[in-house]
C-alpha cells in the first residue's frame, strides 16, 4: 500500500480554504480515479466522482511521485 504525503501548501492552504476537501477523500480519489494525466511542472492530475459531493468531480493534483498530494478542488468543467 502506497504511503501518501501532503505538501505544506495542501495542509496549510487547501484544507483551510476548501472545507469539503478531506485528506482521506483525496487518497480515495487517486486510488479510484476515472481519469488521470500528467500536468506541467512535474505534477499529475487525478479526477474522481465523489457521491458525498453530489456526484461532482474532485481534481487532485500530486507531485510527480503520484504520492505527494499538493492541491484538490471541485472541477466543474470536467467531463469524463
């Protein structure tokens, strides 16, 4: 089982600004992503549909290792 970590930005900014984001929900989103792709600046994007959030899609951004979670937010424009 992978050992997920969180950047200081995630812990200090994302969790404070977005109360709907939960660290365990981000891990679940990565592990059950419906789509993922590389992003510029050595990062990865993962999308997962979250029933608790009205079946909207949560985008989770990790560092290049795919284990260090950096950002997460509802992606209103994502279409699978």
